[in-house]
C-alpha cells in the first residue's frame, strides 16, 4: 500500500510542491502548485526485463514513458540518473497495479491518477 513520506526535499527555484508516496515496489511522485492544484505525477515500476521505468503525466501535456538510465555503470563514477524515451506503455498492468496499491491514498491523489488514466488517448 502506498504511503507518504512526510519529509521530502523540495526542488529549488520553483514554487511547485513535491509529495512522495511509496510501497515495496512502486514510487509515486505528485507535483502541485502552492494552492494544491496538481501539475503532474510520476509512477515508477520495474518491468519483466528488470529495467526501471517512469510513467509521467503533466497537466496540459499528457503522458510520457521512459526507462531510467541509472548512470552508475562504473564503480568510480556516480552519475545522475536520466530518463530515456521508452516504448509501449503496459497501460492495463500499470493501472491495475496502481489501483491495487492506492487503497490508503487520500481521494484527491488517487483520483488524480485514476482520472488521468481514464482520460488518456489510446
């Protein structure tokens, strides 16, 4: 079940607020304006091929899907992870996994993600 971390570092030079929810397998990040209106969210998961992926939704832009390049391919360097455009989204799987894990989320957060999935253009 997704639970919220309360002490989340906030991004500098922006008025957007970041909230972080996580369980044993699925992080969810939600961005919102100071008035509480959402500007986006990101759900991360690990696919059957063991690669981490990020499904990001931004208000007015819709969804993007990316695999995560950790940047840590050498033991003497610790590079920043980057997102690389990825292929097809396993929509049904991600939506059902989110629904299964979202039971304890506040309705506004749960509805944000659920409505974005429902409104997407297949």
